C-alpha cells in the first residue's frame, strides 16, 4: 500500500503478506516499463505515440497487447501488425487495462508447479468473467471504458494468491467447485484470516492500481458495500454468477438468470430492466464467451 495510506483497500494479516512475498519473489506486480507506460496511460492528455514507444521497450508487453487488440472481442476491421496501430486502435484506457492484464498474467505464471493446473482453470474463469462483463456493460449501457474488463479478470485473483500462500492446502481452502456462495468469504477468513477478495484487493492496492478496480475486487461478493463503485462491483458479480454456472455445469443450457442477485442489485440502483435484459441475453452470451476467451488467451 502507498506510504501515505491514501489508496483504499483492506488490510490483511502480516503472515499472509510474508508468505506472498516469499512465494512470488516480489510483491511488485508492475515491472519498470509497465509502470512508466501506466503513468502515461493514466493522464487524460496521454500521447499515444509516446505510449507505444514505451510499451515497445518490453517485448512481452508488446506481443500481449497485439494479441488482445487482434482478438475477436475487440474485432479490428483488419489484422493489426504494429504496436503503434494497436495503441491507436484501442486507445489509452484499453491500453492501460491491457498493461495491467499482462502484468497479472506474469504474476500468475509464478505459482508453484503443483498448483499450475488450478491456476489455468482460475485464469480461464477470470477471462470468461472479464469478457462477459464487457458484453453486459454494452447491454446495460453502463458506459464503463475498460475497467469492467480488468475488474472481471482480476476479481478472483485472490484465489491464485491463496495458492501461492498455501499450495499444500489450496484445494481444501478452495475446492474450485465454482460454487461461490456468500459463505465462501467467511470460510476463508476462518481458515486464513482474510478472504480471496480481500487478499486480491490488498495486492491491487499495494501495487497502486486504480481505486475503482480495488473496490470491484474487494466487494464482488458484496456489491452493495462497494459505495460509489457499486455498479462496477455488481456488474462483475452478475458476470461471475453466470460464468460460475458455465464452469460448474460445462454448458450454458439451463442457466436460470432469475437466480442472479447481482443483476437485481443493478436494477434497484438505476439500471432499467437489468434483470429482463440479462434474462433474454444470458444463454446466448454464455454460449459465445468460451471461444472469445480462447482467442484472447492463445499466445
Ligand atoms: Fe470470488
Ligand atoms: Fe469468480
């Protein structure tokens, strides 16, 4: 967390921070180039050419952004071969979100060998939730500009971090059954002293990621507690609920959108007809997102 303490985010027990630091080698998520690029992308008068020049210093970041910009989700009119074109096409906000995504992927690759299979499943869960959040953002006309993607991708990153903290007991803390009921956080607090949502929000705050992203992560199981970020947290929770069904059942068929409490929260907080709109579109969206996730995840 920043020394000033100005950045929001929960506190977590010191022993969890120690184990995370040992497991990851560093608690810093952003390498120097990514940090520099984020600073440029964060300013409203961002110079996109300058941004592309910075990003190009990092080959991994460059190939990652080219891959995402060319994916079916963002559908460029023709394939984009140069990073300059990619940055001009996606704009500064998406560039910022892709930089965070790339760094997250790099941290996720550091999980111990014995939990790598869990990590692949969780990484897919993040991508599916991120993509559905993008689609629902359009459908509900919420006008988020990329933060819904990063929030969806990162909402359960705490589950990856739990695998790093305690690889031996990871499966008993989190059986990966995609049954994310509200009691999941209480169970984790009892076993570890913090929930996956709190651990990931702490990690995001420690790395000085945007406050709305931190709030969406921390409150994705309790959107109504997210204050001014309620809609972003509820959007992620809406997507999460449907994606959990998809990964639990292995199919979109049979999903009952009426069981999605987060869509109801959106409706009661100023998103007209959220439940009906979601109900009409949910099955088709759930059928569509696995292929989109594959197009973004294939390196
Ligand atoms: Fe979660
Ligand atoms: Fe989730």
